[in-house]
């Protein structure tokens, strides 16, 4: 251990503790906190964040990082930590305090305005707030700096190392590859599965989800499953990974597939190396990578015919009346039912990425100064027509549907699509290395897949940037092809199509 490293380590441990405490406060706010606690909680989290920000931007950290950059005896995890911390330190120190505070304040008000504007479809009421946010985000991107494209500075916060040129190439490959599949499948798929709309007892749904997440490998001694209106997963700290799903006012499939999705996130967090818990190198490298795990468990596992064949009899034990007559084939088709939806969060595997492609195009145009906020609603509606062949009747189901822009996380949307593409590519690789992998699913056995993910992805944490890790795992460059092939195979079989 070097002298500089020994000085840096306690600072990293303190930062990890501050972040862990903030994560616990957020979890509590989403799961347990009574509504009247909101104002007090907002202040507590702001205080914690400002302490963490001060610790991170301490000039002593910059000096230690410079010393460490010149060291050649560092271990792999130390080198990765220096790389990641330097990025965070540079970004945090480049941003003027005034801008940070203004963004926090403007987004706080804008989020409130969005919650009021959305139900009444009033884009005009939200427009001035969004204009201010876009202006501040441009300032933020310019302060951070970028090589070719302003948007890259924003994207980099969520998907380090990824550029908009790469994302653009990915989406054009994706939309071109998908277009014939989407047309063929949506022309054919018009089934109505009554059991999808049935009333399922919330207590029984909970019993089912608790059982299932453990079946998939979620360690309940090192984690919890709770409920919240928007399912999420948070790695609070070592031995404490918390996921949520929801039961009230949603169908059985929503509860179930949210739990499988979040279990994918939670298994990733539980598989990170304990010895690196305090190091930036010990975290998940990007949002896209995190999402790759949730999507893989939800889709490549959860919607696979072998898996649904195993699952259905277990569901029938609890829901004899509701599901008694559903055949394995019907059930599999029902959980893979595609449709032209206006709403991103309701979209299926086939059309989901088209929703993201639209958002990415609009964000890019905004930050290239090619589109004004005032023109967003029209651009949105035209884009929906182009990508999905449907037109929103109101802004509530159009440009106002997502909260992301109101809270200032422009540049985040592409990580959702990267997640689905990584998931398909990783799963294809796992299948090529593990003989008869999906046959395991017929017995509800996903342990070989989990082991493969543990050794190839989870245990590597942030030793490499996400796309470098992906290349190592895949043994070559990452592309949209495995995802398009996966969908073609699936729907060819489901609807007897020649695609
Ligand atoms: Co997710």
C-alpha cells in the first residue's frame, strides 16, 4: 500500500458511509415515511448531500489523485478507483456552486409544476420550467466540457465513456432492424387474455413474489423485499440490498414482473465484491449495465417459454380460480403480448426501445439548439407517428408522460435501451457457453446463469468502463444484433411469422 492510497482510503470510507446513509433516507422516504415528513426529509438529504459534496471536492483529494496517477504499483481495483474518482472529482469541481444550487432549486419547483400540469395536459404551464432546466443543463454540460457534442457531457453522467454518436448508431441499427418485425408482429397480435385483467388477492401476490425472488437467488439475509408505488432497488451497503414491488391496484403480472426485474438489479448489487465495498471501483459501472441485469431476468428468463411453463403450475396453486384454465401456451403468449402503446412504462419488449429512440432524438435536438422547448409537443407527436404509428390525443399521454425532464436528468433515457441491448447480448453469450441453459428453467433452476453472471459481470464491478466490460464479456464489440435476433426468434415462434 502506498502512502497516498493510505491517506485516500479513510476518505473513501467516509464518502461511502455518507452515500449509504443518503440511500437509506431515500429508501425510507419511498417506502415508510409519512407524507408530512417530506419537507423535513428534503432538508436532511440536502444537508447530507452537501457534506458529501464538500468531502468529494476537498482539494486534498485532487492532490492525492495526482500523486496516485503517477504510481505504477497500484492494484487493479486501486487503479480503477483513481480513474473513477478523478472523473467525479473533476466534474464536481468544475461546476460552479451557484449553478448546482440553482439546478436543485429549479428542478424542485419544476417537478411540482409537472405533477400539476400532467393530469390536466397543460404543457404551457410546464414549458417555462422546462425552458429554464434546459438552459441550466446546457450551462452544466458546457462547464463539464465535452469533445464533440454537448449532449455527451450529460450522457456521460449515467453511462460513462459512451458518446451520442455511438448511441445514434445503436438506435439506427435497432430501428431499422426492428421495423419489419414490429409491423409483422403488431399486424398479427390481437389476442385478449382475460386472466390478465383478473382481480388477484394482494396477500397472495405478495406470498408469490416473496417465494419467487428467493427461488431466483435473492439472499433475504442480505436484503429485503418491500412495497412502494414505483418499484426500485437500492444497494444500501454491505449485506443490505433492498428491492420493492407493488401489489395494490395493479394486476398479477405487474407485481410479478416488477419483482423479477428488481431481483435482477438486486442480484447484481448482492454480487459485488465485499472487499471493494468502499471503493468507487466496487460499484456498478453504469446505469445501462445495471439495467442489463434487471432486463435479462425479466425478459430473457422471466418471459422464456421454459420458465413460464415452470411458473404457471405454481401460480395455479395460489390462483386456481383465476388461472385454472390457462394453458402453458396461452400464458406464455400473454406475458409476451405486444401492442402499440402511447405510454413508455406500459410498452412491451418489442416496442419499448422505439419510445426511447424518440426521447433520445428530441433530447439531442434540444441540446444541439435545433429544437425549442416550445416546439417539443409537436415534435413528440410526429415522432410517435414515425416510430410507433400512433398519435397521442393529449399531452398527458404524450410529451408530459415522463417525470425525467422535470427533475433534470436529461441524458438518462438511452441507458434503458442500452440495458435491453446488453441483456440480449450477454444472454446469447451465456447460452453459447452453457449447454442447455434454458432447459434448466423448466425446473425453475437459474443457478447456472447466476453463477455465470457472478463470475463474468458482478464480480468485476467497475474494474472497467461499462462498454469495455461488455466487450470483454462478449469477446468482441457490442451491437444491437443479438437483441434484434432474439426478438425475431421469439415472435417468429409465437405468431408463426416468416421474419
Ligand atoms: Co430497472
